[in-house]
């Protein structure tokens, strides 16, 4: 089992045990309190039934709280998973942007290198006293078509 699965399993066991313990405590409290009041006031079934009905109401309330906790837990897990997906998507976007930026930098550097090479050639021609080439004419003295 994964660590997350272990925590989920333990959380579910905790919820089940706490609800089961609540049911037992409410039923026992309703039974013993109702039985004690019946003996004290000599109203044999009335307080026992009232105590058990009170326990049923408390059990129902505990059940509603359990449903609310489980619903909130599912919403929280869904939100955490969405955030994880969002973080993964954000990471992917950053990687793409970094690659695009790197490609742009490579193109800029290549253009700069070409410009430096061209300027070096022009400087060497001037030093040697050679005639500068017309960029619109290729090496065979024909006009370049743009």
C-alpha cells in the first residue's frame, strides 16, 4: 500500500470507530438514564422510550455530522488534486516557456555571430584595401533577387 492509501484507510477506520462508539454511548446513556428515571418516578416505559428516542436523535445528528465530514473531506481531496494538477500544468508551461526563451536566445546569438563575422570580413577588406562588396550582388556579379 502507498503511504497516502494507509492514511486514507486509517482515517476511514477512525471515522467508523468514532461513529460506532457514539452509537453505543448514546444508546447506553438513553437506556440507563431512561431506566433510572422510570424507577425513580415509577413511570415504567415512558422515560425508557424517551431516553431511547433521545439517543436516536443524537445518533441521527452524529450521522449528519459524519456525512458533512466525509463530504468536506472529499471536497478537500478534490481541491488538493486540482491544485496538484495546476502545479503540474504550471511546471509544464514554465518548461515550455524556458525552451522557447532558449530557442530565441540561440537564434539571437546565431544572428549576432553572423553579424560579427560579416563585420570582421568588412574590416579585413578595408585593412587590405580591397573593394567592398555590394550586398545586392552575389559573387558572380549578378543581382540577387530578394
